[in-house]
């Protein structure tokens, strides 16, 4: 998931009070380039000048910038291969019921604590009794022998949590950017299978198409399976192509007033809405009329009309995937604050690339480790035996949109310059060497443009030596196992 590798954690180890093998899909090693360090000044990132912070610079340099990279057949091939990816949930095939032990295993894969210390926002250590309360809230003892699956649609952007609590917890006192219980976020219209209820009844453990974790039940409206799963298939549609857009403010229907819709979110468009019929007290001719899920007082699902301004950054379909549009989409996030697990109303490294590609109708697994090994795309493996020269040759041949992976982090190539490949990525910081050769870390905490080859993964290892794979977002060869 995240651009999260500023923490020092080896996969499978115990850290931050939790043991969770699945969690380390998103973590890396302490020596990686992503790190907290010295505060960056206005010109602290070597090799980047003002013109390179403009999408048009890279679009002009991209070969065949306007040529279509993926047609509908290629998109369908990727989606077909992705359906068998173990990190993806095919909710259309989700069982009507789960056995107790299988469900307990699903929950504890996410919700497990160790004896390692955790700290609150005030810097105080989380007491053992509080940790026990987190575990008690899971209500694992209340799971019946067989649990019927319920269905729901998410009605607003909502956090997914490792435990059914809004309490923020951290690895170290004062290090309050990385909430260890923050897993992900779900957006309006996301279908979920509802599997279990917390002890206090306020949280549900859910499976979404790309993740499982705890969500506050007030953010989910329950409905019939066919209605929930059918919502995403409705046409015609409106696709969000800006970083975020908001529905029109309306006091008549506050449930859809100024609702945040993220890049790549698609919602049904009510194209046959009568032109003279008001929507929530407003004439619709200056807006797009869309249909959004809301939660009734009893928790059930309703679908209601809402307005998205015609000036909003939206499209009538997914964008055509060209190098030019891909660069332009990625630069719409430039400067956004880094948000671990979609915290801070933002996103992390894997969320960033996922949302960019989703605006073209391309899905990626949620976490970096799953993205890096997925067989849905054209993957280039970087084995430990691959020489520095061979690695550099591959990197210098990459095109805009190619994704470069190190443990726990992903970077998107935006083009080649005299210094080699440049990337845009959502990162907490980078490692560099100054003119004297001294290593330093530069805190970035946002979506940034950097050269790739000069980056260092700590004082002794160039980042190029930590690359594990490149994913070219093209259909994988059919022979690819």
C-alpha cells in the first residue's frame, strides 16, 4: 500500500506493537530512500529545476505522447488477469456465508497486536489495558458458527482501520504522521461484503474489492446484493478525472452535499433527468446529474440524485491512456501532502499510482508488494544477480507510466533527461549525496518529482540496487504464469 518505508521494519518482524505478515507487504527496510530527515529548502532536491515541475516539459519529451497505449481489448486482458490475483476480492463470487474459523483468520490477519510499545497522540505509551480493550472490541468470541454475508455501499470517503477504533497510535512519541491503525480508505460507491460487527456495534469488518479491514458502520448503507454489486455497472457514467471534485452544496439533501469524489471514482449519470426538474432545489442545466448512495436513518441504502458542476474535472468515460494524458493526470497531485493509508484526506505511494491509473479504467492491487509481483501486467524482474549496468540500461529505456518498485515503495516514470529517468512519487523523503559526497536525507512528505539514479537507500546502498521489479502497465504475455 503505502510510500511507507521510512519505518525500520523487516518483513515478518515485530514492530510498532503489531505482528502481521500481510502488513509487511507495505513496509520496507530502514535503509530505504523513504525517510525522515533534514528539512528541505526551496532548492534542496538535486537535479530538479522549475521546468521539470511542469507536466508540459515531460509531455513534450515523451515519444509518441498522443498515441494510445492501451485499447479496450488490452484493458480487458489486464482486468481478466487481475481477477485471479490473490490480493483482489471478486465480490461477485463472494460466498453467502463464512465459517467461524475462516472469518476469525481473516480478521486476525489484520487485527493483531504484539507486546511492542505503541504511543498515543500525546506521546504517552498505550497502556496494556488499552491494548486489551482494542482486542476485546473485535468480539471474536461472538462470531457464530456460520456468518451470513450482508452487503453495503460506502456513502462517503471513510477510513479502513486495523482495529474498530478511531484512536490514533504511533511507533514513537511525537512521530504522529504514521497512524499504525490506518490501513486504507474507501470512496463513495465502493461495494463491500459485511462480515462481522465490533463489540460496541459501531464498526463492521468488511471486504472490499481490494482490501479487508474495519469501517465505521455509519459510512455504509446496507442493501440487496444485486443492488450493491449492480451499482458499479450502471451506465452512462461520470468519471472523476481531477484529484478531487465535490458535489454541489445543498441544504435540501445534506447526505450528498459537498461530497468528496476522488480521481478515478465513477458514478452513474442520470442522462435522462427531465431538463426542467430541479435537483435538491437547484436547476440542473449547469451541472451533471448523478446518482449517489446514501444511508437512511435505519441504515438501509437509497440512491438519490446529486449535482456535479459542469466546471468540475470529470469525463463521460475513462480517459484514453496515452503518455501525454498519463503524465498530465499524475501531475494533478503534485505537491499534495503524503497521507499514510489515505490519511490526511490524501493518499500514499501505491494509492497515488492506483488513482492515476484508475482514471483510465486500469485497476492495480492496493499494496506495493502485491503490485510489484502481479502477473496482470508486463513485469520486469530485477534479480539480485542483475548488474548495476544492466539495471541502469533497463531504467534508461523506461517510458512514462512505467512503475518502479523497491520494498514498500513505488515510483512512476515520467520521462528521461540527461540525468536518466525521472519519477513522480508520493513520498515522505529521499536520500541524496551532496557535492562533497556526504549522504543526507531530505524530508518531502508529498507528491514530488525526483531523478531516480542519484537516489540513495541509506548511506551505503544506491536505490538502484534495491529495485525489485518494474511493472509496465501493458497486458502480461499469456504465457506469463
